C-alpha cells in the first residue's frame, strides 16, 4: 500500500514502525524533558546524555538547531554539555530498531475512516490502520561505548528507554495522534514476558541441538556398525558367506534351496551340504531320505559332483 501512512515489513508483510520514527519521537521527548528541567546541572547532564544517545551534526549546534531551543538559547550550557565530544559530528551510540508486532492477538489491519468537513460537504477518507489492542515490541541497541568517563552505555540505554516510554505514552507516534491513533500503554510484565520467551526459545534450541546430536551419534554408530559388518563379510570366504545366508533360511526356503542345489555355485553347494551334514539337521536328513526323495536326490547328486560322501 502506498500513500496510506502504514508501513509494512517488506519481508513478512506485517505492520511495523520504522526505526527512524521511533528515534524521532524519542528525541522529541528528550528535548522536551531538557527544556522543562529547571536545575541547570541536571539539564546539562540530560543534554549530554541526549548528545551521546542520538548523536548530532553541525546543523544541530547552530542557533536554528533544536538543541539550543531545548535550553532556551543558552550557548554556554550547550558548550558545557559538549565537553569531551571534541567533534561537530557525532554518531549516536544507540540504535533504534523498527518496532514489530510482539503478539498475534488483535493483530489485524482494519479499514478506518476520517470525515473532514469542507464547505458543508462530508468527504470521508478511508485508510488502513492496525487494530486497537495490538502489541508491539520496541528495542534500543547499544552499539558502542561513548568513551566518555561520566557516560556509561548501560545508563544511556536506561535513559533512552525512559524517553521512549514517555514518547509513546504521552505524545504517541505517527501522523494521526490527534485523532487517537498511535498511542501506547506500557505492559509492566513485558520485560518478564520477553525474558520468559527468550528462555523458552533458548530451551527449544538446546533441545533441538541435543536431539540433533543424539541423532547424529546414532547415525554414526549405525554407520560404524555397517562398516564393521561389511569389513567382516569382506573377510569371509565365498563358502563362509554362503553359509551365513543359508543358516538364515526357514524350513520351506531351506528345502527349496536344496531342490535347486544343482543351479547354485560351488561355494553355495559346499556350504549347504556342510550345514545339512551337521548335527542340528540330522532329523531333516532322515525326513528327506524317507519322505522327500526328489530333494534328497538333488542333494546327493550335487555331493557326488563335489566328491563329498554323504552317510
């Protein structure tokens, strides 16, 4: 959607609030707090923190800049606050990330309407908006240390957080705050929820990693077992290999093997006869001799060809 005043993430398509807008309203709240502060020392510290958090450019330091507006044109106060920066251009140490939905509850884009009056004519203007009650997560990232002895990054992040909360709850964000859009309430359990979600996500990742490691270990053990088995089988003679296969046959397949013994290779024939002549197959030999002459004939013929004597 173009010219609708609603930003959508270019990858997910979800509504979002650009980081530039978040930084802008936060800086606005900071400047107003500085302007309202009557204690000069505290005002200087707030201004110094703002310089570090948001950064500044040469235009910000001129008489037309809003920094001097915040201190009612007190140039000496601005010079005192800038002590140690030693530059006319400074990149802020905090990065304001675009705000994205933090919950799927009430997360809908709805059609809204404003109806301005023009020459007694009603002209409704329809536009998309995020449903009331939607939850958004805001994040400020500390990029680097300010390298100033009296300014610590953790303190600057805390101050930036307070300014952001003030901006969202007292001024709102966006072009339609006067009509009730863009106002936020701070969830006091938001940080606790975020930590719980992070802990849950971390546990999920650890569980998946553990499961993947266990699966990899199982697959490795299986592969090693298969390689060991392949190496063992490679070391067997053709007759020994045939013996292993024959010993796994059930009674019916064992009898079928005997019927087709003339068609088998010599190692298979020798292995089969050796197994048949072993003690466990005594009853099988006896039964074949008496009741299965066609099977017994096949066995004896193969044995005669191999010069093997069958008792």
